[in-house]
C-alpha cells in the first residue's frame, strides 16, 4: 500500500482486523465458525465496492486475509481445506506466532512482471536513437518507426533509459521485489510472487509496497481480544513511535485512557528499555570498542537488522550488541513488578512478532500487535480516543530513549550517553536504514572499513516510524516523535541504569 494514504488496501486490512477483533471480544466458541464464514460476505457483496474484477475473487482473498488475521496459515491451493480449519487451536488467549510471518496470498497476486525495460508510446523514433548506440548487446532496433527492445538479448542494464531524451523507456519492476533489500521475493511456476523464507528477515516492506494487497502477515489480535475479555492482568508496553499514529491531537493521556477502556491494567513506554539499552551500549562501546577488544559494535534493537547480520554476515555476529532490545528489557521490568501479568508489545514493527517468540533469548512478551492492529481493536469496541483522557500520562521516559523511533536516533542516544558519562571519548557513528543500505554497511564492516565505529542499522527506511504496522506517513510520524522527544523533561537516562540486571 502507498504509505500514509488511506488506500483501498489499507481499508480492507482495517475491516478484516476489526471483524476479527470483534470475534475475539465476543468469545463465543459455539458460533465462531459461523461468524467467520459470514465475514467475507459482509465485507464483499454485490451492493458495495467490487475490490477485484469479481466479488468471488475478492471474497477468496478476504478469506485468506481472515485466516492470517486469526493467526492461522494460508490454505493450500491444491486441496480442499475449510476456511475454519485449525481455528480450534487458535481459539485460545496464549497462541504464539508460527513462522513464516509474511505470506503471499496467491489469489491476490497479479503476477507483476519482473525487472525489465520497455519502450512506451512516448518514443519519437528520433534520428539520433541514443538508446541503440549505448546498448551493449544490440538489443534495440527500430520497428515501425519506434525503438524496440528484444527481451531475449536485453541484460537489463538500464543504459537505454538513462540516455532517452523523451524518458520514453520505462523500468518495470515488481513493487514488492523492489522494496525487498535481501532479494527474498522470487517467482513461482504461475508467475506469481513468492517469499523465500530462507532469505526473508520479516521487515514487512514487501507487504506495505504491494499495491494489490497480496502480501500479509499473521496477527494475534483475536487471541489478545480473548485475553482482555477473560479478565487477565494485561500490561501494555508502547513503542515511542506511537506519537501521531492515532490522530493529530491524540495525546499519551488519550491513548492511555483508551487502552484502559480496552481492558489493559498497566502501561509502560518501551523507551524505558531504550534508556537502559543506551546506557549499557555506551558502556559497551567505551570498554570494548575504543580499547580495541572489538573492532566495532552493531546495535541490536531492530530485529530485521539483527536477523540480517546473523543470516548473511555470520562473521560479524559477535559484534552485534548482546544487550536486551528495548522491547525485551521493558518486558523484563514489567514481569519483575507484575510476575503474573501478560505483556503486550504495541509498536510499528512486524518483525517484533517473531522476536517475541524466539527461543535463544526469553522475551517475556506474550503478545505483539502493531499500531494498525490496535486501531482496529479500538474500532471493534467503538472507542473514540478523543473522548477519553487519563489522569496521568505514561512514565517519564527520556528524550534519548524516545528518539529510538527514527533512523539515527539509536546511535545518537548512545553517543550522547558516551559524551556525558565518559567525557573526552570520541565516538565514530555510522547509521544505515533500509535493508539494502544495511547490507552494504555490513559488507564494509566485514572487510575492516568500519573499525572503531558504533553502527546502527534499521531495517525500514526511516527507522521504526516507517514500520510495516504504522498508520501515517513516515515524514509526519518522524515529526510527531521529534515533538515528543523535544517535550521530554529528561534528556538522558542516568548512568546508574547500567547497573540494572535484567538478564
């Protein structure tokens, strides 16, 4: 979907999430199957918008979206599996995500052409024909007075496009493949996109860039709604990128009150964990990198960045910070204070869904939902955030921790802590955003070009404010978070936070 616009794809996602949340809040096992069966007919019928060329295909797509939103897997295309198959196992309040997280819905994929170049009607058939002159494979000829590209000879170098004076040569590329920085989008036998899960790091950029809404992720909103209905003690930890995500004038007090109305009992900012991490990584940088014990330090808060390093650059894994991510550090704090509570991470990130279920480091996070999914839960309950306001805001996190939400903010927070608490120490900062740029940076680090550096990596271009589960445009989201950072009464976390033992 086009970022920041209220497109048809976004509307359909919101409706599906809202209806699934209603199922969870209803918590009626006897009617669950029938209720699920009715949703595709409610969303797509002859009286409303035809999202595809027929209501039948549109319903087919909605059915698969519905399954993913329930935490179920897509159905196979080569055998009959009922819509509600497996729902009994999901009709619980403690279901974890099962990979793969990102999935292409075959019935929704338009089979966009792979990368290539094509001459458009704008071609004037000019006398100079520079496109022919620069082609290294003689793939371009004049046919009926216009340039023609022989696709069998074309090596997709793009030189023809770069010299055309009329911009008459277009570059054709799958939007999902273009957005994927690790080359995980491949083609199946019918020409449709498919995700190679061995390559995928679950950033979700393919999902938000597909204009047909053919890629979606799994959700826990049904299970979370169940848990909230059952009266469990449920604590929310909210990522700092929340600023502006639920309306221009929605304050932390509005959001806190709306979460209380949903059934949450306590509220923490994930910036608390970021504060802990900033101090710990500042200490780590000073004691390990500046002394030469480690060549460089890679931040660890972005799960797609960390997964990229582990999958593609195993030689540098030892340089990935071993500090807990802000999500996990905050969850550990919550569990110490509320040992019987269930913890819900609310943020912009799809990849956090898999981080919460990993086995190598206990996350203490029971549910992960995105801002997009949370808005759907508010919709399901008819909660208008402007009509609710709590007596107090969230705890007073620092500007440094809140700045983790946008690209460059993590490294900036660590650098400021180093300069404040280790005066005179020089910090060499590098930050990369977007997986393609992250790969280039790690390649340079691997060959010794980044020695002595503190390297921040963000899987999404723009950082967390550009995550796959956000509701607003990236530039607007960054501006809102900066306002939150600038309004923080405390700018830096105290050095004593490095003494906190959360492992």
